[in-house]
């Protein structure tokens, strides 16, 4: 199915179209967080004290990392790198880890690197960092029929390592398909006998079967892993590393809560939601999404821009999908194309505040860019263009529904991939993510590169599969279009779209592999968006729309409760 991210002219209205539409009430769930974040007070003294406490620990971990390299024992290196990455502190040692993985990739594995656990760990770490390691590293674990040897069925640690590694497979990695199925079945059987709350391996198996590491929200997975790592045997647990991980998590959480509290107070002062009570009130969830795209302390401005953009886009989405008439929506879409505050005077009163909010976000980002070494209005121009693309596509979808004109599946996907927001979010992240982002990067993003299409597919279809039942009275979804196009049942359509998602995920994994001229921070934006979709959307359950049913424990673990030290 050839799909592009381009959207042409959107349809215009004639006089017969200018009629009021009575929308079915959305009745979105209310905000569940109250003033938890609005009332948060950041304690600068405590923050600085924790920073000071982490410094000697970081030095010690860096020394241990270099010792592992100097010993030239690849098994030890891989295990230590993994033990640094899983609890979320690897960003402190990014250059050292990158150098060691480069050396490991170009070195022939020694004989002591031939067990399933280590082999799968090597494959996963190298693939995660974009190295094109071959799946034939697993050949020695296969029988003559290319299947995983039955004798490995009792190697729980090895199978868990393989299960996580296989999540990074491409369509070319055929041997990993059966290996993943074997590992999944074996782990499910083992789960019945493992102590899930009192053993590290038990907790890790339970978590992996719920959501593989490669598809998880990075900060939430860090929190889960720290809890599991605490249960490791004394001989396997590094107390220095564990303490650093806990302190670092709490430090990052303090900073994230500070940002979220400022955003929540801004939302209250702007009264965006109180002026649009038909829309979802989801600032906390918007920030959770921004956090999934970039969590490091240096990306604070980026997260704030992302969260503000997501909040504005969320209100705009609900306006197109559940409130505005076609006449009003065309006026708004035209105003967005002009991107001029003067156009606000011609808008319906209820649209003026979020129109201004979106333009203000762009202006704030442009002022922030003036502080960079290479200020660029080009970056803002690209951000504005993606907002325009999004609104044009939203109008096309609203036009289809209000005129009861169901598109073909391919027609729907061409537009729906733009309303998935992937290009907009990654572009927004790129504006303030790094001071070295060049015009070349924005040209590349605007060209709809190959890595973008599979993430658009994943985002659009997982959203549609999750929200199909809730939204079928208000808008068309990919499920509905596929059912109509292919003359299949709802269940058959769901299964097919889930297969498309899995194939798209493999395509993304292929594009993720080096070489590439694009900075990894930018590519990480695509990975972050895809992971958020796997976290936020389950079949018939849209976690963004109904956070109490899905996202609440993730957000509590990530943004509410600190780790006890």
C-alpha cells in the first residue's frame, strides 16, 4: 500500500453546505489530576543537594565502565552497559557507551560470548544504538529446520533476553519470527511458576509480556526496572549504580514536575479548557507524551514546546471532530493557512483563544531560538507549516464525516497519517531539541523520509483500533474504512490493521539501523512517538481519552511518586 504524507487542497463549501451540524455529545472524561501539579513547589535547595550527592557516584560508575572496557571482556562490557541503560542513567555516559559499542560491533565475539542471554543482549544493544548487526548471530541456537532448539525452553533468562532482542527485528530477520513465538510461549508458561513480586527475573518477565522494553515509555520502564533490580542477588547488584539510579530518577522527576506545574498554571491562567468544555482536559497527559519524546534535563525547552503544542492540537482536534460546523471549520482552517493574528477577528468567538495560543507558541519558540548560536527562522517556518498541514487534514476528515462521505482506506490513510501528528511532533521537538539542528534536518523532515511513514502508520492505526467504538458516531476511523473497503467484519479488520502495525514496526527498525546523516536525537523523536502509541493505545481503549483506565499508573510512577532511598 503506497501512502504518502502529502495533503493537497482541502475542499471548499458551497451555500448548501453551510448548515449547522448537531454533533453527538463526546462526553469526554474529566481531568483526573486536580491540583496535584498546579500546587507543586520546586525545592531548589533539595535539588542542588541531590545533584551534589550524585557527582561522586557518577565518577565511580564512569570508572567502572572504563574498567570493563580495559579488561577487554565483552560479556562484562555488555552486561554493565545494559545495567547502566536500563535504570535510565546512560545519558550521563553517552560518549563512553557509544565508543564501547562501536568497538564491540567491529570485534569478533570471543568464545565466552556464546550463551543465549549474552548473544541476545549484544544483538539488542547494538540494534538499539543503530548498528546493523546480523540476525545470524543466533544461528548456533537454531536446529536444522531454522527453529530455536527445544533444549532452550528452560533457559528463562536467555529467552527473556531473546524476547526483548527480537522486538528490534526487521522483515529480513526471518529466523527471529519463530524464535520470538517460541520465547513468548515459553515465558508465558514459566510465568505461572515464577515468584512475580519477590524475584527480579519474575518481575522482568511479567513486565516484558505486558509491554516489551523497545515499545515502552522510557521513563516508566526505568521506574519498573529499578524496582526489579533491587531484587537481584547481592552478588549481581551494584549498590553504587542502584543509588545513582534512584537519586537520578528523583532529580529528573523533580525537574519534570516543576515544568508540569508551570504548564498547569499557565493552562489555568489562559482558561483554555474552561472556554472549551467540549474538549479533553489533558495537560498532564500531553506532558507525559512530551516526556516520552525527550526526558534529559537539557531538553526542558523542547518538552515545554511539545506539551504546549499537544494541548493546543488536542483542543483543535476535538473542535474538528466533535464540535465545529463545516462553515466554522473552514474559516478556522483558512485562518491557520494565513498564520496571522489579524485573522482572529474573523473567527467565531470560541475559536479565538486556541488560535491565538497556537500562534503564541510559535512566537515563543522563535524568541527562544534567538538565544541559540545559529538562530533560524527556517525552523519556525517548518513548525508552522506542519501545523497548517495538520489543520488542512483535519478539515478533510471533518468534511468526509459531516457530508457522510466515507473514503476508501487508502484515501483515509493518506490524510490520517498527517493527523497522526508524527511529523508535527518530531518537527516541534527538533526546533528546540539541540542547538546544532541544521536546515538540512528540517529539509529532511519536510521530505517525508522513509523512517517517517512506518511511525505514521503505527500512530494512526493504533489510535484508530483503540478509539474505533468511541468515535464511530463522530468520525470515520481506519477500522471503519477498511471494513467497508474490504467487505470484512470488524474483528477481521482489527486483526488486519494490527498486522499492518507489526509490519510497519519492522520497517521502522530497518530504517533505524545505520548509516544515517541525521542526528540520533532527532531519530529518537520518532522512536519516542511510536513507543507512546504502544503505551497509550490498546484495543478498544484510548488511554489519552480515558487516562484513568490505562495511563494513570504510568503517570503516577513517572511523575507523582518519588523513589524511596
